[in-house]
C-alpha cells in the first residue's frame, strides 16, 4: 500500500538529466527517426537531383523498400491517420507493399514533373506493391531509422 510517506519519499526529477535517466535507463538505445519526406529533402541537399523526372525518387523508394525488407532499415508508420502512435513496420510487410513516395512531392503541369516538396508527411505510406490503386493500404506517415537511412545515401 502506498502512503503519503512513500509519495513524499519519491522525489520528482528536477533536472533534464534526471528525467532522461527515467525515460532512457542505462543501456537503452535512443532511436532517432526521420520522416520519408525529410529523408527525400536530405537526399536533395546531399546532391541527388529529385526535381524534374521521377526516376531518382523512384530508385530511392525501391532502395528503401529493399533495405526494409532485408531488415537493414527499420521503419515505422501509423495504422490510422488520426491519433495513433508510430509502430514498427515488420520487415515482411515490405514483400507485398511498396513505399507510396509520390506524396512527398508537388507535381506540376503540364507533364507531371516534380517541382518541389510537399508540406506534410502524413499521407506518405505503404500501398500494395502491384499497383497503387489495388485497395490494400498499409501504414501512413512512414518514418525511417535516421542512422540507417543515412547509410542509404552514402
């Protein structure tokens, strides 16, 4: 039974370091994630030419899918668009689903060229691998392990 004496003895952390030790105990690995949208922006900044045709963007998406399927790139996504947390996407998911990367970009007329980046990652997800319209939806708001994603750009 918890008494007032016990509650008084359990002092709340007062510094950020004390709070961090509670959230990330010794030995715990803090995982940093990057949204797929920000990953594409980083790729552009790193020298990949994504504007214009979509060949480079498609190749990057295929590399992400293969690395995720191989288990060398951890991915997370939401199972529904409203309020659900990011959850790990199992590697085997990527066998039947592809990265729906097109939502990362603004596409311009007249011939559907990439003209810029989208403002939001929430619709970047996974769709059935055969076509984007086969009705099979996977995850939304896909994120990548930051360190593992950097290795893809190297």
